[in-house]
């Protein structure tokens, strides 16, 4: 059985935190520019997440 990957504290406080904030800021910018419902932005983010989940299954 393969051990589950976990980020280090430095990774969480560094690149992960900054990337999370960047994505959140970009989503908020898109929300303001489009003046669309938040559900639309959530759908975009879910679609991106789904693509990553699909790729993970293909790599397994």
C-alpha cells in the first residue's frame, strides 16, 4: 500500500497558500467582471477540479 502524500508545513504556508489566494482572487475578479451568479464561478472551479481528478485516475 502506498502512503498518502501530504504537504510539508513550509509548502502549506508558502506555495500552497499563495496559490490558493491567487486562484481565489482570480475567481473574484472574474465574478466582478462577468457580474454572474457565484454558482457559475463555482461550476468553473469544480470543472477544473474534475479535470485533475480524471487525470489522476488515468495515471493510476
